[in-house]
């Protein structure tokens, strides 16, 4: 009986040891941001199309995974500048980006020729109303920095407060570090960054700010941070912290689109979607945009045009659904009637 009892105890101890090892393994993989299981439970989201692994000296699963993936080759800077020029509006932003490209080029040439260079601050503040192209430009900036050899991967990781701040002490730093790990080699884009500030004594937004500032210092050679939001709120945010002021000294102001530029955006959406805007519908669209855009900060500039375009498509679908036969030309044509119906339904 004693022998059987000893065997049972040993079996129980073995079960306890196995469970403990399993739990420790889960804790370790969670800390390093790896999937919990081969089936993909709690695995991190798939990387963007251009994403590739960050440079790392750490051993273990993360390093092995990084070595197994390929970093996409840098794009030609001329092609990226041409793409930037193809964007509607943004004339002041385009010039600032080109100035920055030239600055980086000359900085590298001076370094290669053994001449002294100034430290470059590549972190930026994008300010302006919603829908003015801030995310679009941040994405191409990541690719430009990769093309210039500043960043090793060139991906964009976009977050807001909810992607960085947790609800308990100590969790925000871990959550923010996981996001930073995804952004290494590319650009971390924090939208409405001022939401991290001023949440009261029990708020953990400051912990996220401190973690990001530390990462900017620790990974200064392979991480760029862009913070974005409304102009005045962004200025107050940067001034609220000496660490922010010292690291963000490059401001890009995104102006609201003019009516002509928003008409250009509407036409571009028609072209990309293979729609034809009837000549008599042009003025109807222009009036529709002008009516909706009385407050650019709420209409959303390019975002508002996109929503308006979709409303017109809904009315086109309603019109075509009543026809007995529908031709390819019918499917492509947006009429004055479609625009008028969208305005009335709005």
C-alpha cells in the first residue's frame, strides 16, 4: 500500500512540474510578444505588407523568426517622390518632405567624406484636421526613410491611446513596448497623441509617453516616431513635457483641402473605381461638397469626400436596381440624379 501511495505522489509531482513549466513558457512567450501556441492563439496581428523583422541581437524564438523573414528591398527615392507629387494638394507638406530628403542625403554624404555632421531629429509632429492626409504621408515617410537607409524595414505601425494604455499599474509599459517592438525598423504613428496626456492621477497615459521616449533614445538608429492630431492640441501636448520638446522639433502642418482639391479627390475616386461622372453631375457634386464642408474639422476633408462618394454609389445602386437590364456603361455612370438623390437622403 505504501509503495502504491509513493507512486501516486510521484505521479502528482510530475503533473505539477509539467504544469509549472507550461505556465512559465506561456509567461515567457507573452512577455516577448510571441504566439502562445502553434495554432496561433493570441498571436500578434499580421505585419503590414511592407513589414519585415527588426534588427535584433537577442537569441531565442524572436531572433529565429527574424532571421527566417526577408526584408523588402528599398524602393527608389525618385519613385517615392513621384508618388508623393501625385497626391492631391499638400503643397507645403510636399516641400517640407523634399527638404528633409535633401537634408538626409547631404548628411550621409558628409559622413561618408569624414566631415562633421549635426544630429538629425527625424521624429515629427503632424498637425491638422482629420482627413488631410497625415496617415498617408506618414506611410510614405516610412518608405522614404527605408529608401534613404535610415530605417531597416520601412513599415508603419499606427496606434492611438487605446493601443498603448492599459488599465492597471505596470501593464501600460508592457503593452507599449509590444507596439514599439512591432515598429522597430519603421515608423510608429501615434494618432491623437494628446489623449495620452492630462488624464488625472490615476491615468497611465504618462507611463506610455515615458516608455515611448525611452524607446526613442534606446533605438534612435532604427525607430522614427510621428505624433499627430489637431494643431493647437498638438502644440500644447509637445510643450507639456520637456522630453517631448527636445525630441520633436519638426512640425508639418496639414492644411484643409480647397473645394477644387476635393473635387479632384472625387474625380480620382471615380477613376480608380472605373466610374464615369456625367458632365451635368459635376456641378451637382461640387455643390454637394460645398454644402457638407461648412465645418472641415467635422466633414473630414478627404475622408468626407470618400463618404460622400459612397452615398452617391448607394443612390446609383438604387437607380440601377429598378432597371430590367443593366449594361456595363450603366454600371460605370454616375448621374446628376444619383447626386441629387444622395443630397436629399443626407
